[in-house]
């Protein structure tokens, strides 16, 4: 999954941090101050670019990617990480990761550290490596894409976050609320390894995060580490059975044979009768056209990892 490690010379690098501005929030101001204090003095050149809202991030990331920076650092949650990765994939610009979201799956998969201090240590003393990214109809993603129930879950989650604030409990609760509203499963044809397989399902989940699958107690994490997708197709077709599967998944008791069909591959095509579908990708939603062509772009993204090769995620969990 990762290749060609090289030390990164931060002291001669042109560096830009990209983040979604949260005006007036104390945590945000503290992060900006921390970057100015710890990171900026160690860079050859340092800039901070902030978007006014999350929807502006992809455009801002593409602009920054075109301006000749050696290192572009994504400061924020997995949506921010995904927007920056999409702009940098396939280029020679190196990406740095400063986690700031609810789950931070990408940072955990890379092992750069789950908190700002550990992640800054990685940036200050890092090595360049290459990692894989997912691609659906030329849209880059880092952790997962899904069809069916999950885009509805994201819609519900947005409303719950606005009312109750962001938290893991709110995120899990949004799953159950959204599943109650489901009525019709999807008809789906998956074309993989030259064969068509037909499914009727309320949820298709294409995973690229080994950490996420491990945390959910699902199979497929080792295949992801070997450069493949883990495609999970829920067997449940109605809201109540799907809710039971979701609860078992949240408790780490979900089993492939009872809850999901599992496909392991680095390339597949999915077709649905509906020509346009709302697709969830790394916490965002985009309307895409069927068929959906999915592929793993091997080694497409250059990233900074700890210079000593240690996984800071594993270290943090070991201390917990």
C-alpha cells in the first residue's frame, strides 16, 4: 500500500495548511496559534488558507494544489482530508494530515497520530510515502462510498448535529433515525472479475479504511491493506432488519454471512436502474450517474508518515 519512503526536508519546503474556518470558536483559534508557534518557524515558507464553509473546500484545495507548494496540510476531519487528497492525487505535491474530526479514519489508517500534537510531530519529522486512494467515476475518496441508506443517514445526521452538536453518540443515533425512514431497497448489478452478480439491498458500503472495518468488527480490513476494496452489500432489505444489522455492527457483533455479502477487489462496476443516485463519500454527498466505476488508484497520493516508522495510532491506543 505504501512505497518509496524518503525523508522530507521541511526547512526548505513551501508549505500551505488548508482548513475549514469555524469563526469565533475557541478550539479553532487555538489550532491556528499552535500552527504559528510550532509549525510555521520550521518551514521554508508557510501559509494558512481557510474556507468560509465546507462546500468551498474542494475549490480551495484545487487552487492551492496549483500554486507550487511542496507540502499541503489538511487540518480537519475526513471531509477536509478527502477534499485535499482529491486535489493532490496523481501529483508530486505531498499531503500532510492534521486530524480534527469526529472519527479521523484516514489519520488512523496512516498512523500519523490521532491528536494535533502527535500529528504535528509527524509533520516536523516525517518521511514521504505513497498510499492508495479510491476512485468512483473520477471522484477521489479515502475511506468509503455508499449507496442506499447511508446518504439518507448523512442528511439526518446534519439535522441532528445542528440541533444537538457533533458527537459520536449523535452520529450513531442518526443511523437509527434514518433507517426507520427507509422504505424501498435498491436493485443492483455488480460486475467484478468478468461476471455479473445481482443484489437487492438497502445499503451498499464500499470501504477503503481498514481501521473503520476493524472498529466495526467487519471482515475485509486485511484485503484493504493489500490494496483492495471491501464491498459490503447488506442482506437486509427492510428498515427493521437493517436496524438490527446496524446495531450489531455498532456493537462489533456483525458477521459477514448473516448481515452482508462481501466482495474483495480493486476494481468493479455497479449498475442501478435509476440513472442518477445520491452517493455518500467520506461524509459528503454527490449526485452521480450510473454505472458506477470504482477502482483503487495504487500509490496515487504522496503523504507524510512518521520518520521512525512507528504507528502513532497504535501507540495512542496502547496508552489508553
